[in-house]
C-alpha cells in the first residue's frame, strides 16, 4: 500500500487546495484502492484523518465503506460529484441573473472552487466585480483572485483586516464551505467576522456548497477544528507570547441568507433537512465504522 500511503500523505499536507480539489484526490485514492483489492476500511480511515474537518472526504470515505454492502455506492457518489459543478452553475445563473444587469459586486474570502464556479457562470451574462480577502497565513485569497482574473472576472485583493471596506456598495458576500451542518458551516477563519459585519450592514451572505459537503448531526460531531502550525504566524516569538493559528471556524447559519448548492438555492430553514438526507442509515453505519478504531 506504499503508493496509497504517499498519496494520502499528499492529501494530508495539502494546505493550498480547496475542498473540491482535495476531494478529487481522495476519490482517486479510494477508487484505486477498490480497483486493486486493497482493504478499504484502513484506507478510508487514513483519508479521514488526513483531512478530518472536510465533510466531503468523510462522505467519500463512507461511500467507499458502504460499497462493501452496495457495490455501486462509491461510483454513484463520484458521478454526483462530477455533475455538481454544472448544477451549481445553472442554479447560480438562475438566481443571480434575475437580480439585474448592473455589475454584481461580490465579497469573498480565501479560495473556493465552488465560489469560482458560481462567479464565472454568472459573468458569462452579467459583469461581476470581486473583492477577495487574502486569508493569512496561507494566502489562499491570492490564488482565488488570480484564478478569477484569469477567467475574466476582475478581482481586488484586500488584507483580511481591510476586507470590511469592500462591503460598502457590495451586493452580496459569497463564501465556500468545507462542511455544512444543520446549525453552522465550516470555512476559513475570518469568515464569521465578515458575515457578521455584512449582516449588520444589510449585505446578504450566501454559502456556495455542493451536497458532498453536507453533514448530518452524527457526522458534524466528528468534524474537529485544529490549529495550524504556530510558526506560520510567528516563527520566533518572544518569551511569554504564544502564537495561535486557527485555520478553520464554525460560522452560525443565523448569519447566512441562503446556501447555493447543486440542489438549488436553499433557505437556512431548509438546510437541516438537506443535511439529514445526505447520510442514510447505510452511510451512518459506515461513518460509525470509520470512527471505530478497534
């Protein structure tokens, strides 16, 4: 399994890619393990440990484990993931094009392929202007701004502390998510402050997340929030100073207007049912097997 171990380690150390790219790597590992007859449970567990806060990785791993009972589970999950971006783009155009032909001014933070999918889809028929927060210390916002600009969507890059200035005149905040649960979603630290300020100013906040990120309560309880390496914040702090590097945070859905997914535009009151539907009893049993290290 050495070739699988190396690829799982690449998943674990990937600090730049968004959840969609990491899910693609995880799916490749799982499908390779199934195709070569490897014991799937240790591979699936290793992937969950590699990216423990990403609901999509847990859902993929659970689908692979469930395939021991229903052989086509992992294939169906992979097909749905492959179709999700197209569905997300269609729903984005249906919703945001209906609001006018003037430039759509959007504020976002960090990097998200779901956000890029939405904005590039809308930009084919309506001008879009984006303000990106840089997302220190990883600076994923630079990746987002560069990718949007390359796709023909002009982007301004703000420091995290200065991103609130971009809310003046903004039409909406649009952020991605590594997980969406019945009460909160997970995204890069700084998202909650941005959403709270937008709420105070009357700027609607949308979350772009496909169904593979949805987590019912049993999965939500298994999603940790760990700090990143402290030396990314300050490599040689003076005595008495303890650097902290919380990479992800839970953002209350109370701050959110709606979740845009491959299912369509979901009001916050619809999210709990969508999360409950994301894991049926077979997947819940697979999640229990993934968490049982005995």
